[in-house]
């Protein structure tokens, strides 16, 4: 009883700012929205013309599920403070969560008319348009946002999601060139065409590769998929075959399981298998990736056991995102042969103890044009020890294009 009698006096002794701070603590730390609402109301009794406090009360009503009270509060705020950008953000968020997309879009547009560079409003507008299946308009908003701040991970993630949802199909073409200063007399030429279909299951791709190696021609047929298992897990599955096992593997297969982890981390574990003339080479791989601002880091290991040795290959890849998920500069440093690469013919043949001893560096630039075209160029240098006391350089360059529709 004594506590109840003294409670009003305790409120009276606190300033509006102190009550505001306590309300924020109740809301954010304790998730006690009802108590936070009482504190915010007490603060407004002292300073009714405090716009931030009025907006915060509207947010509290939103989080507590009191939609009409929130709507009434925001209506009052935007009428009294028509140039307050935060009010339009908070009100627009309420209508977006309530799936009133037309009203939400009107509110975000009013806010953007005041501050066209508001990252929060641009992201909210993109989400509204995406959920309304207006993908081109959503991408336009995200493009503006990423031009303002290329480090915005939420925008880049949403851009990738929209790209997958809006473009069910994609066709690609690529060409890679390899030159050897010592090991082989003839340059290698590898080209490929592919078709990808996006569905609720994930993606599935069919690919045909052509190679001219050792002055001989060959074809390889591949099918691969990235099936979605849950919000946390997805997989990689690959199978390929060729009738010319001297140029391509007779057949190949691969599998990886990926896990999206908290704080921008991603982990993977899997295997690759290449078969040449009935002899199988098994490689086990694991990687960990991390997004940090507009950077992505990935450290990968390949372990290839053999009867008398174990081949080891390591790669560190870094991407610097310039905009969306297909706009970046990439640098890769590595040791050993990559069984996922088109030079995997080097995993076949004699001198296993030497064939994985190499150092390599590669760079790539990828960019999106008009949201549906992706172009990329890449180059690499590899110094490989392919025989006792013998090293050689391999220079590579490649180009490619993708059309989504």
C-alpha cells in the first residue's frame, strides 16, 4: 500500500527525459511495453510537445499490438510536425507490418520527399514494394540506397532476395583461357553455356562445357542445384560427365551443406569426387564465411587423401561489394589445386605428391547493368610445382555474362 501511495510522487520527481529514458529501458531491455507506455504517457504530461517522445509512444503502441492507438498517435504527430521524417518512418512501418501497403508507401514517399537520402525510408520502401511484388520499383529504391551507402548489408541481402524472386530464369555464357609457360605447349580454351531455373525448392542449373586442351576437343555435361532446406540450411549438389576422360573427368560429383549462422557467419562442409579412367579422387572441403559491412571473407580448405600422401589446398577469398550482390571486386589467394576449378585435370596423372603444391592469386570484377544483366571479368596467376625441382606458371583470364528473365 505504501509503495502505491508513493508511486505518483516518484513519477512527479522525475523529469520528462528521465521518464523517457526509463521507458526505453523497459521497452528495449525488458520488453515490458505496457510499463513503457505508462512511463511515456507520464513524460508527455510534462512535455506534450516533445515530438520524439510522441513518436516513441506510437512505436510502443505498435509493438504492444495496440494498432489503433498507434495509428491515432502517428496521425496526430504528422499533422503537428509534417516535416518530421522519423514520424513517417514509424507510421509507415506500422502500416507495412499491418500489410496496408498502399498507405505505407504513401507515408514513406512523404518522408522521402523531405529527406531523399534516408536509408531507413529507402529500405522500408523497397520492402513494401517487394512484398507488393513490384520488383523493378523495389530494385530502384535499393539501387539508390546502395549508391548512398554500399555498406548497407540489409539492402544487399534484400536485393539478392528480390533478384531470386523476380527472375525465375537465367542464361549464362563464359570463356576461360589458360597459358602455361613450361608444362604444356598448347594453351587451353574452355567455354560454357548454362540455364538456371529458380523455384520454391531453390535453383537448378544445366550446363554444357567445351574444352580445347592438349590441342584436343571435348564436351562435358553438368547439372547442379542449390536446394533450400530451411531458413538456416541449404545445400549444393553437382554431377557431371564427359565421354573424353582425358580432357574432362569421366564423371564428377559434389555435395556441400551450408548453414547461415548468427552475426553474418556462414559454415560449409562437403566433398568433391573426380573420376579419371576409373580412378577416383576424393576431396573433402570445409569453409567458413563472414560478412562485415560491405566486405565478405571466406576461408576454405580442400583435403585430398591418397595412398601415400594427403594433398592440401587452402583459399582465402575477399569480396568488396560496390552495390548489390552481383556488384563487387574479388581477390582470392590460395595454395594447391582447386577441384571446383576447370583445371581439375591436373588432379589426374602421375606425381601426386607434387601436383597439389602451388600458390595462386586471382581477381574478379562483377557488375550488374539494368538489373537483369550481369557481366564479369577475371584473371589469375598460379605457380605450380608439377615435378621434383620443376615449377611452372599458369596464367588465366576469363569473361562471362548472365541474363536474368
